[in-house]
C-alpha cells in the first residue's frame, strides 16, 4: 500500500526537508518487505490559491481514485503510534492501494471541497507549524511501518 503525504506549499532545503526525506526513505525501505510503501510526498503549489476552499479543491484534485483519505486536523482523533500502525496494517490487509495524508493550509481544510475522509488525525489539540506537521507525520508513518515490521525502532 502506497503511503503519500499531500501538503500545500513547498519545504525548501533545510533541517525540515532533510528530516521529511529521511523518514520517507526509511519508511519505504522498511515497508517494502511487508507490503507498505513506497512512501512519498506530493507538494501542491499554493502560491495562486487564496482561500481554504481553493486549497482543499487543489488537494482533492490530487487524490487518486479509491485511496484512503486522512486529513490532518487539530480537532481530529489522537492515536497512539500502535493504533496508527494497526490502522495502516488493516487497510493494507483489506487491499487498499494507497493512503493519502492531507495537510491543509493555514486556515485548515474546507471539508465541503473534499471527499469524506476515512480518518481525521490530530497530533494533540495544539496547532503545529505545517513544516513540523510534515516532519512529525513522516516520522509517524516510519514508526508505524517499523512497528508492523517488528523492528526495534519503537519502544513502549
């Protein structure tokens, strides 16, 4: 099952870019043997988008047919890493071809412009900078893949 982070805007060279790339590469390498991956990222140009509706339409337009849609939102469900891993494992076992994790713009998602999400995920009730959300999401995807692969990366 392919794992894609779809995010508005571009992360330029720097520590955030390096971290996202590292975790995506690790998730792809670890997940290959267990049917997860490749992991990837899709950056959506938002320079000409002027509203949350425009941004959400752009995200919706990038979604492949039949994917599982995960919206990142501070009002979403907070999950443990193991629960997140279980969700990804269940989707993989159900034959889902791709899960797409959408990170919206500064004003969040306009839900009227997006398909019904399969999961709304939060990293707690705090609002996080979008670059950090992308890093944290890439890390959690890698962590979930590591849990499912039985590697020692995750410790509880």
